[in-house]
C-alpha cells in the first residue's frame, strides 16, 4: 500500500476516535487545562487561515514561560489543523510542565510547494521572539515538536538552523533568529529515500512527491534530499529526542532510528524511544513517553 493510501485510511478512521492516546488527529473539543488561550493569531500579517496560530499558557501563571512550538501531522496535506495538534496528550503534558505552547497552521502541499512549509515554521519561531513581551515568552529556550509530517518539520527546523535557502521571509521579523534550542520528533519522516527502510524506495503518488511538486526521477534527486532533515545534520544542531512506534505502517520506525544514528554520529545529543506496540500515533503517548519528552526538554533548557 502506498503511504498516501495508508495515511488516508488513518484520517478516515480518526474521525470516529476520541481517545486521548491517539496523536495527530484528535477531535478538536479536547478538554485542556491552561490559564490563557490566544486563538487565531496571524503570524504572517496576510490574513490567511494557513498562517494562523494559537498560544496556550500554563495553568500555573508565571512572569514568563519557555516555549514549545508543536506542529500537527497531516502528510503536509492540511493547512488548518492546529485545533487537532495532539492537544490532550503532547500539548497538555508540556503545559503541565510549565511550557507555553504555540500550535501553528502552515501551508499545505496543495497551497504551495516546499520550502513553503518550513518557511512558515521558521516564521513562527521568529514571531515568538518578536512578540515575547506580549505573550510572556521566555525566548532563552524555544523548542519544536511535531507528529508525523509535523515531526518532519520539527526535525528540519532543528537541523537546518542558518540554512538561508530554507529561511524565507514570511511575516518579516528577519532580525530575529529562527533557530531552536531543542526538538522532539514523533513518528516523523526524515529521509525520503529510505521510506521503505532497506528495500528500494517505492515512488509514485506519495505525499513527498506532492510536497516537492513532481514525481520522483533521478534528475530530481536533489529536490528530495532538500526536504530530508538528515541532509542538514551537523555538530551545531540542538538536542533532539525521537519517538517512533515499531509497528508504524505509515512512517516505518527505521526513520526514527536513522535520525538518531545520524545525530549521534555528528556528536549531537539525542535520545531514541521505540515503542514495541506503537503505530502511527496509536499507543505512543503513554505517560512514560510524555515524561521522557519533558525531562529531555528540561535537561536541554538547564544546559
């Protein structure tokens, strides 16, 4: 089955699911605990829905909060899913740990081709720094997190700090850095040439080809390398924690293993958490993993 077909099956099934332990496509009416929510803020100044974000502040009020930008999964097909960005699991765990959480929309692969999506996320990071005082952000620590394609964008943000070709100018604020201090990857694709692990890559009607804007051919290899977070790894990258399910039938867990291995080879602090019964979002958000995420971010922040 093509990855696109598998993703669509998950999307259809998720419409009937309300369980708190399902990631990426939770129903929007999730009960959450926070002190303040700022909804539908346009970070690009263009009024487009795909450039809106929400801000959540922890229930325990303080003068300022470290920040995590959490990105929804959609195989890059959705431009308006911030209301289903793992709110009852990852986001709530971060809020409970004292982090402000920003959940942005971004352009879909139908709206614009890569690098539009990473341009948007980097714009969000700059927006956080530019608006720190208004929203009580402590910009000494900003991290990204994401599920599936959101995990891809989270990892790519971390590994591509300073890469001008991916920066863009969405929303301005170009005097501010778009680099982050840590990243969390939940089940994200990170090497588009190894989506079938050790077997030859099966191309044709894939979300990655939709993201790039054309079918794969050898002459386009550089375009698919450009969307792969592993292409940019170097020793200057921030710490990254990786979570992946061993029975994930959409993004195979070899992707998470490869990300961890390549980061480790480069000397980047990294952790890998593989879940024996974890699928693509299913059985991934046990307290053990959420606690590991928080602990990793706290450690990175304390450094």
